[in-house]
C-alpha cells in the first residue's frame, strides 16, 4: 500500500517537470504590503522642532516584493533617505518620517510608498495618511527671583519654583544651575529632563545648603529642550549664617483684614544649638490701639528652652476702626544662659480694608429679559490674596420681581491664590412685575479671617412683540477643509422688524458632529436692524462629510427656535492654504485697514488650476490682493502669497468665507473674522500690588566737589529707608559712580578697587563690603555709608551712561565682569523681573553721557516691558536756578528731564535737609504705586474716568501728558489689592 502511494507521488512530480516546473500564474503566492501604524499622527509639534515617527513596513504575503522609495505630499514633511530594498515573506523594515512645523496651525497630507506589492495596485503607490499641528512650545515661570533668606551653615532651606506649560504641546524641560555659588543650590530635578503635559503646572523643589558664611547667589535655568527656545533665568540668593536660634517668620504680615474681623498667625522659635537657652516668655511693644494681641504663648518648664526644643506663639490682628494701623513688635525673651542681651523681635503689621477677594461684576445686571424666557450669568469670585481662600455659605435672596436661582448647588469651594471661581445665577422674570432684584452673599475664609461679601443682582422682565428675523446664511457651508485644519465661519440672526428681539444663547446643537464647535453666545436684546453672530469652528478629523446644527431662541410663539444647518467636508490632497482662518481682532472704525498674509501651496506633481476666488458673507469689509488672473494655473511644487485686508464699515463682528474654486470638488475655504468698534473707548485695568519689591540703584558723582554730599547721603540712609520699613518692601540697593574710565591720578585716589572707573559696576568692585543691600543685610546703614563714600578723584560725569552699563549685558547677568581682571565684580542678582526699578542720581554737575535722554528712558522702560509704573528716575542735582545753589557746578538738566519723564522726584544738591529730601524720594520709590500708565493716548483728557474697586474717583489724581500716566496724590493712592480701572476715549 505504501509503495503504491510513492508511485503516485513520483508520477505527479514527473508531470510537473514535463510542464516546465511552472505553476500557473493564477496559483502564484501573492505579496502583501502592511504598514504600522496605518496613519502617521504627529499631533502637536513645536514650531521649528523636528518630530520623528517610524512606520514599520511588512510583507504580509508569501511572495517577496520591493520598496522603491517613499515621499510625503506636505512641504514640511520629509522621509529619511533609504535605498530600495526587498521584503521577503514575513520580513519587516522601518522607514523614518520627520515633521517640522513651519508655522502655527494644523496640516494634513499623505505618505506615499512606491512598491510593486500585489495589494497596492497597478499604480504602485500605497498611501498612508499623516497629519500634525504646529504650536509654540515654551514654559512660564512666574518668579524671576527666589530668596532663601538666612540659613545656618550645614542646614537645608527649601523653596518651590512654579513651572507651567501654557501651550498645547508637551514640553521637555530641563533645570540647570549656574553662577559663582551654584554648588550651594540644588534640585532633585536637576541634570535630567522632565515632561510637562499641555496645561500642566509643576512645583520644582529647590534647595539652598550654605557651605560658606555670607551672601550666596546663583541662577537656575529652566528651559525647553529645543534649538530655538531660550531658557528662563531665575536669580537665587541666600545667606549662610552661624546662628543657633531660629525665629520664623521675623515679619508677620496679616494682610488686609476688615474692621471687626480677626486674623491669626504663628511664630515658631527653635533652639538649633546643643545648649539650652533661657526663655522668659513674650510681650508686645508699640501696640498702639491694641489691634494686635498674643493668643497663646505656652510656658516652658523651668524657664529653659532645651536644645532642639520648639515653642509656638500665636498672635492675632483685630482692627477696630478704619484708618492706618501702626506696626507693632513681638519681643521674644529667648537668649543663651548667663547672658543679658535682649532677645529677637518680630515685626507685626496689618492693614484695615475689605477682603482681598473681589466679586465681579458688582452689581450683576441681567438687563432686559423677555417674559417667558430666562437668562444665566456668572459672578466671578477673584482671589487677590497671597494665600488660598475658602468660599462657603453661598446664598441668593430674591427681593422682588422674578425668580433668581443659583444654577448649581451651593457648596464650599477652595480658590487658589490668584485664581477665580464662578457662581452662575439664573433670572426668570415673573409676568407683569417688571424690575427684579436679589442679593448674593458669600463667606470668605482666609486663614483665621472670615468676611462676608455681598453683590447686588438685578434684572428687568419685559413683554416683547414676536421677533421678526432672518438667518444669514441659511446654511453654513464650510466646503473643503484639509483634515486637521480649522475654518471659522459665522451663523447670523438679524432683526428685520421694527421692534426689539430677545435672543437667548446661540450655540452648536447637541448631536452635531464633533468637528463643529462654538463659544455659546450670551443672552442679548437686538434692536431693529441689529444682528448677532455665532462663530462656528469646523475642524475635520478625517476625510468625509460632516454635518451639524447651530441653534438659538428668540421671542416668537411658533418660530422661536432658530436652526442653521452646518456642513463641511474633510479632504486630503496636495493643494492647501495656510492659515485656514484669519482673525483680524478688534479694529476701530476710521483707523485704517489691517493686513494679513495667506500662502497657497500647490505641492502636487502637476499643475493645479484655480478657476475663481470669491468671498461670501461680509465680503465688502475684506479685500484680497493676489495678482492672479483666473483661471490661474499654479505650477507644481509652487507657493503663492496673498494679502487680505480688513477695513470694517460698521461696528460689530464681521465674518466672511474666502472660497478657492478648483477644477473638481467643493471649494477650499478660508474663514475671515474681525470686529469693528464704533465706540472709540479704552479701559485699562490694574491691580495694586499687595507687597512691593523695589530695586534701587544710586548713581553717585565721584568728582572732586562731592565729598560733603557723599557724607550727607551716607549719614541719612535711615531716612531713605523710612517708607521701605513701613511698607515691608523687599528691596535691593546698590551704588555705582558717574565715572566710566579709571582716574588718571592726581591729588586724590578713589577707593573700591576701580580708581573711580566703575564703568557701571557696583561699588566697591573689590567686594570690601556687601555690594547689594537687602532687608537682611547686617549693619545696612554702615554698609551704605561705606558704599556711598566713592571718592573724589574723577572729572568726567556720565551718570546716565553708567546707569545704562550697570543694567546691561554683561554686567547685569554675570557675577564676574569678563572684561576686567577683578573677580566677582559683576552685577548679577540685583535686577529682578517682578520688582519696581528706581534710579537715584546724586550729582552737582550736568550729565555728559553720549546718548540722548530719550534713549535712556527707552532703555529703562524696556527693562520692565514698557510698564511705566515699574520705572522711576529721581535726582538730587543742580537746580535750574543756580543762584539758589552756589555749590553746584551746573544745572543737572538731563537728569531733571529723565525724572520728569518717569514721574520721579527732583531735589536740589544744596538741600538744607538731606533727611527730608531722602524721605520724599523714599516715599516715591517705596510707597504704594501712584502711577498708572495708560496703554493708549486719550483723545480727550477731560473724559478720563477713574474707578477704584468699582467706585468712580473724581478727585485725588491727575493726568500727566508727558508720561501718559494717571498719577494719584500721595494720600489717595489705592490700597494694596485694590482694582483700578481707567476709561478714556482714544483716537487711532
């Protein structure tokens, strides 16, 4: 039987051999190309940074095939070069594809693989989808300086650095340290990168462990790992000390507390030594008005604070009447055994005022609402405190005229410092009752302080005649939009009747395809002829047809439900336009047109014909300049730039569709948006700083006639610091001279190591005394006296140029000036991004700097981002009338000009009372901010309206045209935490 089977097999083999060993083509094993992934989705990619993906090509058949190459249809996508290769059955090979976003926006295209695989087809091209979106990658670091304070040698002090990713793309972040004392600072995140997701915030721990006595300074660099991304530099400082007693904090600031409310804080005393200390309790000093009290001070056994022991003292602040509260002190009777020296004293300060939490708007006015309909609006609870607060006991009491309802259930809600929360309220008018009123009340807990805040709520019910309207367009047609790109068009309702229409919340209806999105419109009343527009965004995620519906409601019994169909098509091809939406923002009427650019890409292998270019919608407000004659033939791999101009003819939103009609298919669409403003009015908003930081640079004349003035300046430092102490200002104070070149020698020699030629470096350049004075500098008055005794060896006063060089690269960023042989003579660590900058020139001579005064003013403003409230220049100089000052060599006209331009103080160098003069400068530099620079120039200064915390302020301020600034009187400056709004008419 077995032998018979082999005979049959042999016969079959012979038959095959006789047929030439060929299998019929219909029975040949097929080859099959597979790809993983089947679509390359690069997602969000940083502009200018290359993002790489790999596609794995595989043979899923049984016969081999060849891959001849691959190419992308997008100009900013490339395939890594490779030689043609063969894939046998089961074989795999990776191909690298790179996407580099050129601009912000979404792009979509195809990856074409050239192959002879059987499953591809006769054209020999396998197509894989690909898309990506360019976004800007960056990180935000709110702090620009961190001070670790006094830290005992060998101990570790921790701080946290907040790092945020405000973009929609993942940001790889790296933290590194630099500077002369970088070895004393560290972080567990240093030396490696970590990833911040879009919108993520991370608190990076930083440590300071002093190894040496004295001040230490370094910089931490926080940067996104990309070639074009500049790191954020945060200055770090701290001081190594050898103390054995730790008192935290040394200054207790209760903040703003309403009359009758109570805030509590604690003071911690630690014995860090190895020996016990005597402890005799605590007592209050200078407690005028009894606003402060000791809540608890636990007794210590035998009056001894043992080594390592901790005592906690709780103190409270309860203001009983409006007005300023004098600072008090808490004396701690803690000292080494056997000594009689007094113990440390803790400063206590607080302010009388409303809660640092604001409720806006106040009042909340719904305006007119149609009877039978409702309206919902939010009250924003804004936390302007320095700590988190708790919102609780939300209550809404209706007074008259309708139903006022909380849209969500009342509950306790924590609000982080600087953040806000919304309390939504709904108003439903009652028939025939007209005006309605209610009261919203909430409790705010800020530590131990509790306050109640109240907002008036009102609205008016009204009977409307049935609304007559038209919808424009009847269908919002988006046409062809590349997959992943976004186009914005408008759905408009226009009041065509002779009476008012009440419109309630237009939005994209539920059930619409997710490709359509819109921000819901608020309720509003449309006057005859007036229109409202819902801006709808269409962003297809794939090829194919998409549909949706925009809806709204008006006061009409049978036709009150507005419905506008939405339609669009997602496409992929070699023709595209970028960007697909142009938003011109707000444009004032009569101020001339605004212009933007479009780029048309023809990345097809052959020419593409554009038959026509047309606009729909508010076509008259948008003009397109291109130079093409239609039908226009675009060459292969070409680009065409176009200009779009927006010049509104009336106030309100404008939206149009720019259509590119090609030979086949639906037109490609670009959305055009803008808003015309008829009311030429601007409102600038400010928040008064709760705690000031001020960097002060003295520029002291070191010429031969300045000896007495230098001594007077140094002897009156306490007068200069008078307002800094009262306001609890965190200050940096440094000194440089008017000399740029070294003195050529002669009858006098200047101290400090530079022989009068500081050239912008802080005095003394030899570091014989601390060069930057802070609130923690020991013996600050003696240090300042030494630092202002700059000598009298020079003759060429160039104070403004010295100021410029002191605050410019390389000095302002480096611990060491690379141009000089001296060590550690740079100015790094002085200038803080979030601090006010005050320059004080002290001289008896005119300035002979090379640049015009306006150039130095521009430079100072540039250091603070153009914020005039952050820059002050004051001068103690030769007055205009030299007969009143015979000691002055000349009038300091250039110094006076810069002081007047920045709102500074001018004092005579012959002042009879240096203490009073320095107090006036101190008040200007350290007092509450009184200057609020306007963003635009008022067209009519008589129509400026100033509001503080919502109330109109009719006096106590003036407008300074030279600096375009509203300046409050000394005793009328807004309180810390107050909101300031300044409204004024503007021209173009």
